[in-house]
C-alpha cells in the first residue's frame, strides 16, 4: 500500500496531518522501537520520552520477532482490530488499532489507535438495559396471563 513517497513535500504534508489528527498516530522501526508519536498519543498515553519505548509496551498483544523483525499479532494490512492499549502509568483502554507498512524510510511502520472504551461501555450499558427491559416485559406478560 503506497501512502506517501520519500520527497520532502509529502513528508511535511504527512507530518501536518498526523500532528492535527484526532486519534493516536505512532510509528516504529523494524525492531519495534517507537520513533514517532503525535500530540494526541503523548497526551492520551503519557509517553513523552520515546527512548527505549517499544510498540509491545503500548500494545502488549504485539511483540517483535527478533528473527524476522516483524510484529506478531499486529498485522499491517490496514484493517482495524480491537486490542488493549496501555498507558505509561499501566492503565489500559480498549482501542481499534490499524497498522500499515509504508515506503517511507523515516516512518516504516505506522500504527493508528482510536480509543473506543467509552463506546464499549455505552454498548454494555445499552445491552444491559435491553436485557432488563426484556425481563420486565416477560414478568408483565406472565402477570397479565395469570390475571386473565
């Protein structure tokens, strides 16, 4: 998948888009070292110093296979997957994660992260409310059947 080339105009455009995105963008090298994170990532995850930070510190379900150099369980096919993401303080949240391999020497692997923990919580609340409404309806129907 070609996302951007190696000329400086495209790199500047890419950096502008990343810096102004509403979700977390980060890039890592072949060894899994995080080499770039946008402002949202710094604020949401709490990682301000990227020295010695691995993608597996943030997304433990992934790890870099030292033999092949590629991440395991983190498929870079542009498809979103649900995974847990960890902050520097070791709290975590549910997220949709999408990874792509680029042709850029600066940012070879790009990972996009969207926090869906609030959406997930709302879905659980809605599901529980639906179950309670169905249960109440069943009790009401049984009561009406007994009365008649």
